[in-house]
C-alpha cells in the first residue's frame, strides 16, 4: 500500500513563508501529475497547484505569483508558499494521479496563517 507522507505545515504570520513536501512510501508507476489541494473548515477541497509528468504547472488564481510547485527526480513534490495570507489557512493535501486514473492522497498537513 502506497502512502504519501506530507511535512512542512505549521503556524506562520501573514507575509511569511512555508515549504510543504510530499514523498511516497514506495515508487508509484505511471504518474501523470502530482499536486496540492487544500480544504478550509466548512469548504470543499480545491486545487492549489499541480505539475504534470511533462513539467506543466497549473495554479489556482488565488495563489499565482505567491506559490511555486516543483518535484524532484524521486517524485517528491514540493509547494513553496510565500507571502502567506490568513485566507491560505487550511489543511493541505498531497495528491498523485496516475495514467491508470488512480488517485493517491496524503493524510493532510495543517497550515495556519495568523498573527
């Protein structure tokens, strides 16, 4: 059973930065895309950023210019979050999508932006 392990969440002041990481417990075959989603209390889970196997990135409008998604050769995916705002507060989930149309999800990591 593949597990996605996230790290890097926490409490940060407005304007601050955090870097989230997500690594799989073992190799995942045929990855088509990796991404980050977030879910605030009482709201649905929404896409934050996504990177395809070809390196194409997609961002939610609310984070463009502030967040950067990347991945390394071991298929660890990162989310660099700068200029954080209180409205970025949410549980952030890592996602891996395969060409077999299977989705893997991490357990979530809390990001709280507050003074």
